[in-house]
C-alpha cells in the first residue's frame, strides 16, 4: 500500500480548514489526472462538512466540491477522529508539524507494507 501525505501550508489569512480543503482538492486533481482510485482520509470534520452540505458557503469549498464530483468514481472521502490513536492520522499530524516550515505544498510518499 502506498500512502501519500499531503500537507498544504496555509497562505496568509486562510484557515486550517482552507489548508485541508486545498489538500483534498490536490488529491482529487492528482487522482483524476492519473485515472487512479484513491481514498482521502481526513480528520477535519469541518472541511468534509463544508463540501458535503447542500449549499456550500465558500467559493473555494464549492470549487473543491466540483472537483470531487468530477473525480467521483476515483475519490472516496473518509473522516477519522483526530488524536484517537489511528496510526495513519498520527503520522499525518507529525507531517503537519513539519509542513509549518515548508513551502506551499509538502508531499510525502510512504510505502507501508502490510
């Protein structure tokens, strides 16, 4: 199994939810461009709710929702509880701390043998 951890450093005046949406958007575009099925796992309930609600409030969230719709057969979006001992989520949190010192997007590819 190949795990891709995408950390997006928020731009000025953006929120952590915006950064999470940007990472989801990046993943959807990546899957669509390569025609591969992926599972996006996020602990950001607010980001997932922002794109799942019938009336999306922000233009950016609407854009992400549109991109996910275009990749609907390729991308599944899953929420996991934060800080609940999920190894993948703990690893993502570790890389999120590193992301605060990197450029616009930090992309980590990890090969996990199961």
